[in-house]
């Protein structure tokens, strides 16, 4: 029996980081998610070192 793996998307990662941060800070998930997306667009031209 083969189990299909669910592909992890950038949206899923952003959501999990936002919810984790919301738990720690007590701020709403939506506002943190918005802030993360805005910062991501700000540094869109940069990539992580491999």
C-alpha cells in the first residue's frame, strides 16, 4: 500500500510560521501572515544560500 505525500507549499509554510508566532506573541494569525507576505515581496530578488 502506497501513501501519497502531500506537497508542502510556500503558503503552507507561511501559515505554519504565522500560527506558531501568533501562539507565542498573542497576535492574530492573519496580521502576522500579512506581515510575512509583505516582507517576502520586499526581498523577492534575494535567494537563500545553499
